[in-house]
C-alpha cells in the first residue's frame, strides 16, 4: 500500500493498487472532538475486489498508523444497514458507539470507535 503525502503530519491516506489500478483507499486523520482523537474515513474497496484481502491490508495499515500516532480513541462512521461493512469493522475491534438516525442524507449511520490502541499481529 502507498501512503500519500498529507498536509497534516498526523494524517495518512493509503491507496491499494493492483496492476497500476487503484482498488481501495483508507484515510486516518486527527479530529478536534471532545470524545475522539482521530477518524478513519474513506475506507473503500472497488466492488470487483471485494473478498480479495485488499480491505484487510488497508485496515492493517490504518491500524498500524493509528498505533504509531498514539491516538487513544478513533471513530468511523458506517451506514447502519451495511451489514457486511459492520462485520468487517467489528472483526478489527471496532465497537458501535452511537447511532445517528438521520445520518447521511437521512440514512441512519452508526459511529464506531476503536477505544484502545490496536494490537497488531502478522
């Protein structure tokens, strides 16, 4: 995975590429919030590459970056009805924190949190 250059030194954007084609992205950035230190955002995998392991590699890179930055509490948002994405995040230790009934354009969103630094294994 590649890490793009960022304006903020405590941010990272990872790009998954296969054969010079972008197949996934994820971004970690600090936020100024009373309850969270940072946000994981922009986690996307091209549908043609679902179940290929790209999402897992991107998540591993994001969690490693979170650990190096020392973020204590990190959030992400996911559409409440996206059961596959929710299972994916929960496999990596993300816990539901809050549901926002009128989230994105009236679609319910669940805010997940990673409340402790991840322990990464290879």
